[in-house]
């Protein structure tokens, strides 16, 4: 097959046709219903013998179909099967594109004839900066504005160090921008440190030039330091180091020489010691093979059924109605619980309001006493039930051993706890304000005739406000309000996660604008207030929350010492609280005893990049858990009282327990510091990580901190076994529960292979007489998306990635690693990294970014495309979407799950679950 031929994708069946120089794409149907381009056909009979059929596997990426692999098919019987199962219809594929499959050997650069091919279309995205074009000025107006601002104090001269800022590159690209500046100066035979606006405009026209050849030449000149028209291995090493540093890829930067040698080996097989511009172009094309595409507008319109769209979408009222109906449908479990809870509160409030409306107190204090007593009744209920969602053992048992999970949203236990807390705050406010601001003043100012009605309850009419404040009711009530205010404030995200801090004075640039006297005063004040930062964070939240022990004690006293109720059986506060307090007390006692009985021994401790501590511990006898669950960890050397939850990253079949703990607060910071003191530096043959390994039978005293565990506890991710198809999403350390699930799926897949003679047939069930674990394992496909911010983070679970690549022979687990520190595809700062990644992966099968057989992607995923891909591959299925990480993408993921569930034409349903503990 000639090097100027491409393969045109048509679902699972593709027809190889020669490439034509005309790049326009129309569509027509052949006898086999393959969608091909007539402009791609040619009458060159020399290539007739090369035509044939191949089975193509492709995935949906963005708004296009991306070719993943091609396998030649020569057997006529196989071709017939492909014709039957081919599904290139509007119900499955929604947008389409044509992709270049370069079949020529990579080293045969001289034979490569670049035309208007698919890969070349992808390289049209190659750019130095994203240009915001306005009024046809190619973005120069914005650049000119920045130029004027930067050079305001330099007589209109832009220094080399400010070049990247002027053209709009993000912070951290200064060195790359400087090299680009030097390259364009060399082209003009200039060696200045600064340029004026005229030269800047000329440079900008080169950078924003729409023609690929011009941008390629500019990039070549940037690499060619001596301007001789050739790129040597040393120059390639330098540009790799520069690109790696710009994208925060320290591992690639350290291996820049090795990768430069790899490039020279491929592009300079004759050993000339240099490469030319056509070789550089071929290298960039190599990096574009897996992702380049030509989009067809006609095909996109024809196959638009992938985009969820309701028939009421064009009507604002109809759209709002549909969204409301979908919301109620998606959240029916939460809704009925909230409606029941609110209904009970309203009933109690109304009952108490009417009761006091008919009492003598109403004649003196009016509706104020009714409002205060109604709020008090709801407070009794809420102070009782707020304990139940945090009875974790009880919740775990109910969700695991009963069918209540069908109607009760156990995953929202902590959210319900927070909602009740808000209701308590509102109830306390109403109760306190109406008593303090209305009832007590009414009693003080009531005439003697009316007050006689109150003498049986309050005695002789008081003459001052202090009479009410110093009473049992007043003292207990005020103390409770103060304690609740402290606990509620420190439990808010701003204080719990240390988002609000007293700034360090040396970091405040605004102080420079003050005169010396005010500056000294502000500086000293901020220094004095610095200790307040120690009063926030998780430690403050933890200890302040235990103030509720005193709150409950005071509440019981407050409920006994009532003004209007004297009979003990009418004092109902203790009745509300008795059972929840007993359950909660037994919970805490169980946790305390279980942690003492189930002791663990540290088997391995590793400190990974990003200050993440990996702990491998012995598994206590009888400790049974499910993937996705979590446990509490305590370290007495840090704090004997604090227990913190962490997802279990080991699989239930492993003979050890493991957790990965990231430095995200004061407690975790102290814990990691303790283990760093005990870990040793790596020796020859070991990875460059701080680590310590212990024998499970070694009883000698250890210098490692002692750790206790309590659990396991239920979490949303443990429900993944309810789905045949799962979409797992983890951001950063949020990947921990997903890792356990991935390992569990892999272990079950391997066990099922052995059980069924190394064959996996979807839908096969074990004999009813064999009630084994495997017969209940439902998951058939898992998509795992892990989004991280630094290259070193991939080290956390590198072993799992390698194991999946080696053991998952049937592709049950589909892993997608995304690194957000790398600039988007097509950006000149990452283009060489992409090319090098593709080259090294093709040659060695290892991704240079993650260091595993799992290939990494640049920037964040397009979540809509992810849903499209899953929907297209699994029609008529219910997909479980499980997410753990920061809150940023939660709403998008949840909304997409709802959109595709209600508007999908493939009848695919998505159930969204978020980790919350």
C-alpha cells in the first residue's frame, strides 16, 4: 500500500481507498453502505491490488470518532460477519470524521509526500498561542494593548523576558517565550534584548500566521540555535528539556538526552548527526496520528442523535418543566425523605403553636410565645435525629444487610446531617429571638392585671431583665447558643478547610502603599493575629464538634427546668433524645473497643511525590470489606483522640490493607512528617522514594508510629457491583476508592477466566448450585478516568496500572490518565511532548508521562465526549457513574448523567454517585 493512502473509517467496517489531493469531504453510500468520500477516490490502477477490507475499532473523542486500531480482514466469511454486525447508523454514531492511518515505516521520511491529509489537518491546530481574533486583526489589538502597558516605563521597548507575557502565554512559559523570541530574532539576523512595536507586530504576524509551513519554520528556527538550518541531537535535548520544564514534567526533563537519542535514531537512520525541517514535520505528524481528524459537517448533521435534545428544548417554559420533572425523578429518594422530615417539623410546629395559642400565656406574650414554643418542638426532633446519620456502623449495616437502600439514600447521610444542622440553627434563632426580644420584655411590661395569669409559672412579677437571664432556663440556653455558634462556625468549609486565614504581612503588597507609621501598625497587628490561624482547620473542627457533649447535657437540663410545664411526663425533651443518644454512645463504644482489638502492623510505608503517604498494613482477622469502602485511621503520636476517614485502596482479596493519605491539613501533615522521620532514603535498585519495609512476622520494636484502624464503613462507591457498566472518575487523591474497585474487578476477571476456561462471555451465569462470589459479580466493563495535576502523582498507583495492562487480556478495564499541567493538544509548548510520547509508545509500549503502559492524555477530559463514548458503546444499559474528588466537576457530571439518561436515543441510563464522607 502506498504511503499516500489513507483508511476511511465506517463503523466496524472500513474500505481502503487511495488518497487524493483534494481535501474536501462529501458523503455518499456505496453498495455496502460504507460512508466514503468520492473526492478520495482515484483511478490509479497501480493501487487496485492494495484495496481490501479491515476491521476498525474506534472511540468517540470530542465531537468526532477517533480510530483506535485497524486489523486486516482477508477471510470472506469474516467480512460477511462484519457486514451483518456493522452499525454505522444514526442511533449509534452521532458525529464522524476521517482519520489518517500512516502505514509507511516511520523512518522512511524521504518518501513521505505531505498533502492535504487528515494528519496535516490536525497539524493546522499547531499554534504558539490561542488567538482571539476580532474584526480581522488576527488578535493584534490585544497584543498591542499589552505591549503598551508593559513598555510604558521602558520607552516603548519590550524586553525578551516580557515577550511571553505580551503575546498572552500563561505564567510559567517565560523561558519558552524567550527561546521563541531568540528564534525569530535569528531569522532576522538580530541579536537584541529588546524590540520596538514595529518588530513586535512583525513577530506577531509570524506567530499567528495561519499557514502551517510558516509556523513550522518558526518552530524549527526556535530549535535551531546556531541558525545553520539543521537540528542536532544537543538542540533536540534542549528543546525537550524546555518543553518538559514548561509543562512541569520533571521526569521527562531528567531523561531528555535519552529521548533525544531516540528521536535521532528514528529520524536520522544514516547517522548524519542532524535532521532537517521535513524530519521535524514528520516527527510532529507522528504525534498527531492518534488524534488527528477531519470533521465532516454533513455527517455531523446526519448523525446528530448523540446530542441529548428534548422536543421541548426550544421552549423556555417547556425546558424548565422538563428540567423540573427530571430533577424530581433523579432525586426521588432524597425528595421523599425531605418531604417527610419537613412535614413532621411543620406538624410539630403547628401542634405546639395551637397548643400555646389556647393557653393563658398567649394573653400576655401574644404570638411570640407560640413561635418560640413551636421552634422549640422542632429543635427537640432535630437534635435527636441529627445523631442518626453519623452513626456509621448502623448506616453501613443497613445499607449492606437490608434492602432499605432501594428507598433510602444512605449515600447522603452526611448531607442530611448538614441540612438538619441548618434547621437547628434556624430553630435556635427563632426560639432565642422570640424569647429574649419579645416574651421576656412582655412579661416585664405587662400590667398587674394580666400578669396575675403568669404568677403560677414565673412567681412575682420581675422588675429587671436579669431575672430571666440568671435563671436555669436563661443560663443553659445562652451557653448552648454560644457553644453551637462556635461549633457551627468552625464546621463551615471556610474554617474547616483553612480557606480563611490571617495573611502574613510580608506577603501583602498593599502594605507598601501605606505611610511608614500605618505600615508598622498594620504589620505588627497582623503578626499578633497570626496565632489565630492555629484555631482553624480540621483540628479546630474536630474538637469544637465535641462541644455537643455539653450541649446535649445542657439541653436536657434546659428541657427539665421549664416555666410552663411542671409534670415530668409532659417534659418530652429527654424522650426525643434517649434512643438516638444511646445508639450514638454504643457506636462510639464499639469503635473504641474494635480499634483496640483489631490491631494492625505496618508492613510498608512509602512517601510519594505530592506528599502522599502510602501505608500497607496487616489485615486484622475477620476484617471484611468491599471495594469502595473506607476506614478510620488514628495515630496516637499525632493525636490520641482524632480519627480520620480514608478510602481503602487494597482489594478485598489482598492479604493486606492499604490507604493513601495526602497532606491536606494539620493532622495529615503531622502524620506524614512522623513517617518521613522513620523512612529511609532509596538505595541502589530502588525507586527514588522515601520508604520502609517491614516483615509481617517481625516482632522487634519498630520506630514507625503506631497506627490503629476502625471500620470498614459504607460508601457510595461500594455499590458499583450493581452495574454491568461503570464509569469511575477520580481527581487527584480522589482516585483512591476507584483504585480498589479497579483491582477488585481485575481480580474477579482473572478468577472468572480460570473458572470458565479463560473465556469471558457476557451474560454467562454460574450454575445455580454454585453460589459463589463470582456468580454475583455483575460488572462487565469499567471506564476509569484519573485526572491529576502533576506528573509525579502517577507514581501513587503505577503498580496497579502495570498490573491492569498485563493481566486484563479482554479489555474489561479501560483506563484514561489525564495530566492537567500539560498544555492542550496542538500548543507548541506540548506538541513535541505529544510527538515524543507517541514515538516512545510505538517503540517501547511505555508512556513517557506516566511511566506505565497506560497512555496519558493532555489537559482535562471533555466530559460530554466521555458520556457520548459510553452511551454509544452500551445502548440499553444502566451505567453507574462514581466520582471522588474536589467539587469542581460535580455539577457538570451530574447534569450530564441526567441529560443523557432522559434524552438519550440509545436508552442508556446513567446513575451518578459522589463520595461523601
